[in-house]
């Protein structure tokens, strides 16, 4: 069952206190607070999609230098003004704005 977020509707039409409620998909949206009877409306929330493609999982995968190296990616980290140091993969140890990467450097 999904968790829905509701908010009370203040006299001026603005949103008030919010609360969460487990409901089935087939249940009609609430129109009043279950305890106080105040008018309420459902608040649209972005879906939570967890698993291997969540934001935290992607950050973890990108920060794993050994895995990036094994998969054939090169990772550079900014190390100063205008230059980057290699943390994983093949390629030059340092790249900078003063000395662009040449095709021979990528072999």
C-alpha cells in the first residue's frame, strides 16, 4: 500500500499541517482530517524509486575507483586551478587547460 501525504486546508486556501496515511490505490482521497474533521487535500509527491538505480547507489558506484578502472573508465578529480589528477583508468596522470590531451596520450 502506498503512503499518501495530505495537508489541511486553511481558511485562506493555503496549505496547513501535513500528515501521511497508508491507503490502497482503490481508496478515494480523503476530504477531511480523520481525527479533527478539518478539510484536507492530497499533496502530490515524487515517487521514491530505490534499488540499484537510486541516487545514493549511483554516487557509490561513481566513487568506486577500482570498479571504474575495471570497466574501462578514466576518472579525473579537480586538484587545482585548471588541472585534474587521474584517480582511475588509463590515460595521462594529469590533464590541464595549458596542455590538452592528445590522441597519443589515450593509448
